[in-house]
C-alpha cells in the first residue's frame, strides 16, 4: 500500500530566517505607521472618508518605501545584483505593511458609509492594531520554531506599548 502524498501546505517551503525577519519588520512597521495615522485623526475625518484616504495612502506609500529600503538593504548585504525575482520577493515580504491597514481601513470605510461614530471607529481600529502588536511575541516564537511562552507574550505586550509610544510621538500627542 503506498503512502498518501503530502498535502500542498506540507510541501510549501518554510520561510528562511531572513524572509521571516523581513516580514516581521514589515508587520511591525505597518502596524505602527497605521497606528500613527489613526491616533491624531479627528472624528470628522473618520466619519467623512478622509481618514480612510489617509490610511490607504499611508499604507501604500509605506509599502513602496519599505520595499525599496529592503531592496537596498539586501543589495548592501550581498554581492548579487537585484533581479526581478529578488524584487518580487521583497514585494512579497513587504505585504504585511499593507495587511496591517486592511481592517482599520474597512472600519473607517464602514464609519464613512454608515452612522457609526468616528470615535468608535478609531477606538476599534486602534485596539485592533495594539492587539496585533501584542501578539507579535508569540508569532515570532512560532516563526523561530519555538513554543510561545509567558516571556514571549510579555515581549509582545512591551512591543505594543512601545508601538503606542512611537505612534503618539509621531502624532505629536506626547511632546
């Protein structure tokens, strides 16, 4: 009797440490930049669709900037020229910058199109981003092949607090 073939997901390549690190960087950066975009937003901007435009424009421009910076960094770390495949890999590794803004953008779109108060939309979007940052410790543990622990959970919470601080400084709310 022959063995069953491996599932498609089992055959997929595991991320290299460099690719995992690049995606983690994009994830953190995307969450913090989106948080910093929403933190100073006025209620009127959240309700009028202007906040949605800010979040989408910031996410897309940050995605492009992050991809470019990572490509330059990859070129600086190695002796190889940047190929189309390398640039595609950098684009793929930078996608978490975009995905960080998807749900906040959807929430702001909902506020714009319905009677949802802008403040409620902002609070939900900010809470979502803080939770994403707080869960990063266990996610990184998994990427490294380790079991999440109390230490990695605490590291994620500390990261979320740092992310909030960075967003507030960027928004000009602390100083």
